[in-house]
C-alpha cells in the first residue's frame, strides 16, 4: 500500500505532478525570514533526542497537546524527553485535518525516511529510529540545512546582539548554506513598559558605544547598529507589530516623550503612538538608505492568557489572530515614505484572513515600476501557513496583483525540521495551477507554467533580496528579473 506521504502527495493532476517534479522539487531554498537560533548553527549543534529538535519551543504542538488534555509538564514542564514525545505521539491522531498531521508525517518522511503513521502504537519505533538518525553524520544543524538544500538563511536578531555567531559563520570558506542576520528592532518601540525598555536602551548604549540621553542620540545609536548589521551582511529588517503606527509627530514632541521615558515615566496613549510612528519612519529611512528590504508582520494578538504568562512567561503559545484596523495607518505610513521617494522594497505579512484582499490591494498603491514586485504581499504567516491559508493568500494575490512576481515561502520557524513547509508550499502552488488548467482557466503550457513555479519557488526571492547564496544555491542557475 502506498504510504501516506508519497512522491505525489497533494498533487491530483498530471499537470500538477509534472510542474512539481519537473520544476519545483529540486530547487534550493532561500529562507529569508526565520527564527532559527544562530548559535546552534554556528556550533553545528547535534540534537540529543527527537524531542529536543521537534517539541522544544514548538507552540503549534504545545497548543494541540493542551487542547487534547495533555498536562503542561509534558509540554513545557519537567517530564523527560521520552515522556514528552510519547504525549505528542498520543496527540497526533487527534490532529486529523489540522496542519500538524501533514507536517508531522512530512517531517518523519524527510529527513528521517519514516513512513509510519505516528500514534501510541508506533511511538517506540519512531523514537528509536529518529534518535538513531540524529546520531548520524548529516543530522547536525548544518547537516540538516544541507539535506533540505537551504542556500541562505536569514535569522532574526536584536539590534543589541554582537553578531559574534554570524561572524564565526562568515569565516567558513564556500559554505553550503550562507547565514545572514536580520535587524529586528521591536524592543526599541516597546515603550509601554518603561522599566524593561530602559534596560534595553542601556544595552543599546553598550552595543553602540554611544551615550543615549536624547531622542537624537537614540536614533544615532540605532543607526550605528544598523550599519554594523549591514557590515555583517544583513540586507533586511523585520518588525512584529499589531499594526503600523502612522500618527503625525513633531521632533520636539518626540524629544520630550523620549526624555520622559528615559526618566522612567510613562506616556499617554497619543504621545506613545506618535513616538512609535516617528521611530518606525526613521527606521524605514535607514532601510532605504542602505538598500535593504523591510518586512512587517502585522495582526497578532499576543500573550492573551494572564495566568499562563505569569507561570511560563511570554511567547509560550497563547497568541491568536487579532482584528486590528490596518488599512488607513498602513497607507499613511507607506505614503509618507513614497512621497519623499524613500520607500524601500517592502514585504507585508497579514495574520487576519479577513484582511487578505486589503493587503493584496495595498501593495498595488505603491508599486512604482523601479523593481518588479517592489511591494510584496508576504506569504501566509503563523496561523495561516497551512493549506487553506496559503491557497487564500495565493488567491488574493493572483486576483489583485501578480502572482508571477511573488517571492514565495518562508519558514518563520525555530525548528530545523520546518523546511518541509517549503515543499508543502511548492506542492500546493503546483496543485493550484494544475487545477486551473483542468478547469480551462489556464493554458496547458508546461514551459509557461513551469517558469512561474520556478520563479515563485526560488528565482524571484534571489533577485529581489540580492543576498549571497551558499553553494547549494549557486548551482541553480540564474534568471533575469
């Protein structure tokens, strides 16, 4: 009997099968946004167990286990690795129709070569086989990136990070995978908690070597770190926000608000929004000046469970889709930059599917013909990076923009096994196109369709980002943008 995850998984037509195997399958991966720990890449870390690589820090799995009635000690607590794995194995059959069921079995198939369906009965065999593989050459962090044909990884890094691990990785001669930092200045705008914010600004002082006693000095210190990231190969920023602030501001007002914060005081809501708007604008100017790509992840409602935040801390799986108004402030933010001809290449990620068409039309307002797809409606993100979410994002972009200029999928993950999501995305893309051909909506021109598949899977990101590729990407050829 054919295994559940087989060569033609998700592909239901000859066209889809031909497009995937002929054009998408073997292309390298450019993962231009992820949360992989750079220290583990630099050390070429070897994972002790499947639990360490698969369950540690995985909010998706924790949420499913909690929903299935699994006590917290088997998610984030003091249970052994074997006990945590067995608790997840018991949960997997309950995830039917949840994307975890697909991802789990895709990750067992590749890189472990396991066709078994994971459940309580197969848990012991899967535990032994995966842990056996993790002890073999090729299953370290760098080895896994090579197995998944990852040409470039862009990690997510705080401006105060010394980038020592990136410097170490940059010394490797002709690496299979290039690893680059991404500038993530969220803590610079986290002014609702002045105590924590001031502690971070003190760290920024140390990292930049500049005294930060004023609004202008704050911007200079951020620009100093921006320049240091650029020297380390960074070519992109990223911001995780509920929504973009775009209030009008005055420099004197920002200076007064900054002084109040630096003195330990808080700000009223209007002053806070104005200072955050000014900061986002100044950071966008830095991105434009250095030719970077700026990314905005919008729409998450984070840390909703007060009791569990007190127990476990933030970012432990208690987040959801938010319903924040996005259009007006986002348009004002982009327009202010565009009016001054200082709008960098921009990727905007949406978390609320109700806003798909909003985002898909917003990017069209600021395309200026200088760069194909200068503004991008980013790939389906977080709760939406599953089949339905990807199809709806692709549908909105296809109807209201140019799918052919899309720069494709990112993992947005902390797991070294998440590269199956790139394969999942490529299969879905080919399936969508194959379905359109079957219904007579697209011509059955495999060369024409194949070029689109190749571009969205790899070549568009390569041209758009302009970043170096490891050996795994350099042999893929080139494509004029």
